[in-house]
């Protein structure tokens, strides 16, 4: 923090930001090009002289894109709400209560969060198939627990630990039971942490590909990442529509990132930095 | 004395509450994550194929498909009866012999109480034109009976086939058809032990996939670490527009990997891809098409896309670590006349060690498990040059529907990931799990 930023620094910064954003920029520019300018020599022109929103219209008219968005929203929301709910109790116990085997439990949580998805997919696929859950929301919410729950527990434990312990002692003195302490004292203070955790779990669930790709193969139940990845034209890859769809899913993300960047960063780094 | 006792009670109730609160989450994790991994291992011991009806589930023992059996045997029996009633001499004798053989094996099957019960159930269901459920129709039988059954049926089918050729049967097609129908009704156990592992480890494709995964992991993580550290060091200062830069950094991390992979596929395109064109213009590649159609080009392309997507995340983790280093250390060092480089080596790196290791751990594991990025960008091609082990496992499982062998590959991925984690955790010591609540 002590160092001052010089003009050279800002040049570097601009170059860096440009490189990071270039793919998005190009996709944005491509999404408003007419079809004829997406291919051939004119494909390399930065700006089109005939901007059009045709690709955007096509995404909604020719593809069930709205449906994909809805599916992703439902699956990611339910996954987030239920895993964070379950994880909040476990994390409270791990962070604040005294009992044997806490380190082992946290170790298991961490180990499970490192499990490769591919190692669980065949039994999970057979399970959802057996119970007729392929092409349903529940068919994704159940497997999403595999990564969402350990992630929630891990993040919440670090947030719960940051809450001063004196508060609990005081509540105990006043005769509050541990559950009362949890609901009346700890949870209100942990709201920011719970919120941050929810954002990260939501993003993870929203972005998931492998389970979604394998389990929900019907158009009606595809999620956004799978839906876009499987966009197929009759003869060629519909780059115009893909660009438009990418822009559409990126915009809410950009807004979310701008609004919650501090929280996201604190969530991402909470497990990795010792304070 | 009394107070101590109540303190003990309190502790015990706190412990009980702790377990009760942790239990639901742990049970869920056990059910959706730990059990499936164990099951994957179990599957990998079987010749388990979804597209082959005799192998589409796991059988440790011999079993008989009663539905298939009862759709054939009674009709064969009555057809034989008709034949016998009109045949003469040697033909009649042979047919009677065949019928007897079949009846004997039928009795043998029904000598088991459980089988006899199911036999009846399935028979009734078939008479009512219902299709019996899998649980009812598949019945376990002894190995000895199963082998005898198979031998008998084979013999009978052979005899009947010969008779058909000799023109000795009136309803030749029907009878041989029914006899053939009996052939597939015994389901043999598909336990193969560690065969899939042996096959995989002697298959070049696995080693190529492991090699590809390692190349991808080592190069992308190394580049990300160096770039990420450089960026973190550079932006670790107060400057105008910090928020904007941080948001910029987060966007590649936040968009779905599959979507970013598709985006790069467009940018790399051999005819219309802008990045391919610029790379060709600056001489990095010969022709624009080289990026996605040559082996080296494709590997470079996926690594480049991964570096783009995750370097910012790496920078962020390292930046957080840098910010915990007190600036007084640097001040003291510069007073002692240490150069910037010395400060970096003596202060920054040692104090950043655990941050770096944690970031490396997460990134290495992510890179080793890579699936969506490569699957969408190159599909593992060209010529399997970017096929990682997860992609190979997926293809074997879902394209070839060979669950047994695919599960073996999945278990291999799991073991590799476990080994990598153990190495890092050894390096990190207990830091990762330390109960910092106790400080």
C-alpha cells in the first residue's frame, strides 16, 4: 500500500485489462455483426458498419434459451439455499462447539471438495436413472450437493471463526442455550459470510457442466453452460448466436461481480490466507 | 463438587449438540460423494456395459431370466409333444430324449424353493399378459445348475439343428427358434477383478492421456503461478480504479468454463478466428488452422485458454497473501540496504509460502481434473492429443457405454488426485486444517 503508482503502472494496467477483456470485447463486437461479416475476410474487421440485433433475436426465437436460463436459475438457487442451510449448522458446530473429531470432519469435508467429479459420475448417473430423475431438476440438485456442500461448509467455518468468542461467553452467562446463542447472536453476525458463501456456491452450481451434460440431455432441462455449448446450426457452428448468448449470460455476471466483488474476493481467499 | 458436575454435563450436551448439528451434512456427504466413489471402484471390478443386456447390471452370481425362460420353454415342450405324436422310429426316440432332458433341467431349476416361487409368479404374470419386474424375473441359481443348464441347452439346440437340416421336423423353424431363445437366459457373473486396471495400464491410450493431463497441468499451473505472482506484486499498491481492475479479474473466473471454452473456440477458429489470425501474423504459428488441427497447436490452445481463465484467480489468491505481510518488514529491510530482489527472495517468498502452496494445490487439482474446457474446445482431439484422463474416462463410460472400464479410469483419476493432495498437504503441514479458533 505504501508504494505510489506511476504513469507506467497505469499503462501496464490498461494493457493487462485489455488482454483479460479482449475475448469478451471481441464476442460483443461479433454478436452485433450481420451473418455475412462473421465469415471470410470481413471477419477480422473490428467494427461492423451494419450493426444488427438479429443474433440476439435468434437466440430466443430459434433456441430454447430462455428455458436454459430458467433451468439454471432454478437448479442453482435451490442447490444454494439447501446446501447453505445444511452447511450453516455443521459449520457452526465445527467452528464454535467443543467436541472430538472436529479436525477429522473438516479434513473429510476438504478431501471431498477435492474429489474429481468423474469419479462419482457413474454411480450417480445409475442412481438418478434408477429413480427416473434424469431430465429433472432434482436430478441435478442431488449431484450438485457433492461440490456445493463441502464448499459451503469450508467457507462458513472460516467466517464463523472470525466472530469474536466473547459474545458467546456473554450469551452463556446470560443463560442462553447454544442454539439460542446460534440463532440470536452468531447467525445475525454471520449474515455477510453466509451471503458470500451463497454467491460462491451459486456461481459454482450455475457453471457446472459435467453432471448437467450427462444427466439432463433433453432440451427442456438443459442448463445454460450445456445449452450454449451444444448450440448447433444446420451446417455450420452458429457463431453469431453463440456470441449473443455469451454476452447475455456475461452481463448479469459482470453486474454481480461489480456489486459483490469485495465479498467474492473475501470468499475466494478466506480458505487460503492465514490471518 | 456440584458445580463441576454441571460443568461436565454442559460439556457433554455441547458435544452431543455438536454431533447432531454436523450429522445431516456428513450423512449427505457420505451419501452423495463418498459412497459413489466406493461404488465406482466396485463397478470397475465388473464387465459392466449398459448397451449389453446380459451385462447391464452387476452380477456376482449366476442368475436365470425367468421371463425369457418361460416365454420359450413351455412352448418348446408342447411343440416337441406334437412332433413326437406324429413322428416314428429314430426321430421319435431322439425327440423324446430331448424333451426328457429339458424336463429334467426344468425340474432341477424348480427344486430350489425360492426359484420355484418366483417361477410361479412369473408364469402367472405372463399368463395375464403382464411383464414381470426385473426384481421378480431375475433369480439367482447355483453355478452347478447354471452350467448344467447351459450344457443341456447347447446340446439340445445342436441336436434340433441337425434334425432341422435333415428335414425331420415339421415345425422346424419354430422349434429351433425356441431352443435358441433359451440360450441367452442364463446371466453369467460379470466379475472380472482387476482386469480393467491391467488392460488400462497396458493400453497406450491411458498413458497418452496421463501424459497429456500432466503436460497440461504442469505447464498451465506453472505459467499461472509466475504470471499470477507478477500481477499480484504489481497491483499490490494503492491506485486509482482498484475496484474496476478487481472486477476485470473476476469476470473470466466467474463465467462458465464451457462458455469460455466455446468463446476461445471461436477466437481460435482456423478461418475466422481473430486470435488465430494474430498468432499467425506475429509468426507464432504457420497457418491459422494450426491452432486447432495440429497436436502441439491444440495443446498450446487449451493451455492458453486455461491460463487466461485462471491466472486472475491465482493473482487474487496471492494478492491476499501479500497483503498480510506487514510493510514494516520491507521498511526495515530497505533501511538495512537490501535490494528489491533481496527483499523478494528473503521476505516475500518465505512469508508467501503457504499462500502459494494453497493456491498451487487448488489449481493443480483443478487442472488435473480438467474436463469442460478441453471437452468443449477440442473434444480431446486432434488424434487424442489433448485427451486428458477425465475425458478418456468419460468417453469410455458414456460413448462406449462401458461403465466397468470407464469406472476403472475414474478410479485412477481419483487415486492421482489423492496422491497430489497428499504431497501438497505434507508440504503444507497441518496449516490447512489447523483450528485457528484456538489462537
